[in-house]
C-alpha cells in the first residue's frame, strides 16, 4: 500500500464514528490493538468488524492476530459479507490465511451474483483471480462471458482459458442476446424519462 493511502486511512482513524479497535486497525497501531484485544471490555462484534476491516485494508498481520486472539471468528470466514471485504482488499497473504482455515472458500457461491472467481473478474482483481486458480478454484462454464461483459483484458481471458474456461456451444449467441437486452433497457429508460418529463410538465401547468 502506498504512503498516500496509509496517511489517508490514518486520517480516517481520527473520526469518532469508528470504534477504538477499528481505529487501531486503520492506523495499523499494533500497540493499541494488543491493549484493546486483551481487554475484557472489547465486545465480540468489534473484533468481527476489525477482522473485516483488516481484510478490506490488506492488514495481514492484524488479520492473523485477530484470528489468533478470537478463534471463533474463523466461522465468519465463509460469509458473503466477509469474503466481499477480502476481495476488495485482495491481499494474497490474507487469502492464504483464509484458505488455510476454509479451503472451500475458493469455490464460494454468492447466490445469483456468481462464484468467487466471477466476483474477482467483475472487480478486475486479476492477481487474486490468478492466485485462486492456482489454488484449485474451477473457472466454471460462463466465466468467460462475464469477463467479456465486464470488459476484462485479453490477459484475463487467456488466464481463464489456460485453466479450462470455455464458452459452451449453447452460449455462442450470447453477444447478440446481450445487445438485444441492452437496447431493450435503453428503450425502457427512454420511455421512463419521457413519462417523467410529461408528468413534470403537467405538474407545472397545474400550478399556473
């Protein structure tokens, strides 16, 4: 992480909206963190929030420390909310720790949003995508389509293909279908905007 971002997060740590534990994570203040974690007054929810924050801000030392002090937190490592935070941080050292506790996390399914790999493709987290593929995550049958929809680089597509990703024959016409859907949505937005303007005009006339 560059110095500008570190200074920015330390600046955020001055705000009172954060708990003392969260401020310690933001500032990477291990002394305060040690003191707070050892205190009986630290609520369990604060430790969980700090764990999420340490993953989101790529603080592997803090992340590891929190798991060591609060082993029960390992049960949260498979939750959608936590894994989203970890994808945002995209810290490979943190993901190594996650997979050491929850190997199945590499194949996590975020409901209708797709798999962990697909979330990485959507967010263009290429380094994390490569790591997860190396760890045995399977690319699935439609990940190349998602890559194209989200404007992924040729390098990303090549990486996915090298791990067996293909476009199935039944999906070959997806580009034309996607164009049709986009045009349909564009027309819907146009009609909505037209109806809104007409409603506004009627409102203005009623006032006169």
